[in-house]
């Protein structure tokens, strides 16, 4: 299974793994699953850091380089950009829209703890249960 991590799940996996359920941890560690990250998550983490809402142990660029190891990069395409606007049932957060559209267009499973994203029609999801 190809698992697209929502930004907060990626942060929890890297910085606060105790926030992840045992089932989700096993899924993320399983060699049968591919862990995928969108460049949008890196953008979101950099924004949080620049606003002082996220402190990282090694500074932003060294941390991001280290934290990307073991992940496949999801492309950000024109189709994903368009789908992010066309999808219904989403809140206005552009990062969530891009992540949901990425999962839909690339047929990935979106891993999230966001209740709204977990109920999104047309997108396969996995919660932190």
C-alpha cells in the first residue's frame, strides 16, 4: 500500500512517535507499505518553523533533509492543482486540499488524524486508530 502522510502525521512520526497508535506505527514501519510525502508537507513545515510555531532540533533545512529519508516524493502536478480546487467537502486549508487531491489523483491512501479528511468521499484514508 502507498501511504501519503498528512503533515501532522509526518511530524508526529519524526518528533513525537508516541502520538501514533500501535496499528499506525506498524503500518508505517511495514516494508509492504511505501511511505510517501508531498512537497506541500515540506512547505507547511517550513512555514510553521518560520512563524515560530514549530521548533526543530537541528534547524529547518538539516531537519527536513534528515526527516525525508525513507520517504518517496509525491509529484505536484497540474492535475493535482486542479483537483484541489474541484474537490467538494473540504475546508479552505490549501495544504489539506493539495494533500487530499494528491491522494485522489495518484491513488494513494491518505494517513491523517483530521476527522474531515477521514470522511472525504473519493479518497482512501487511514486514521490514527
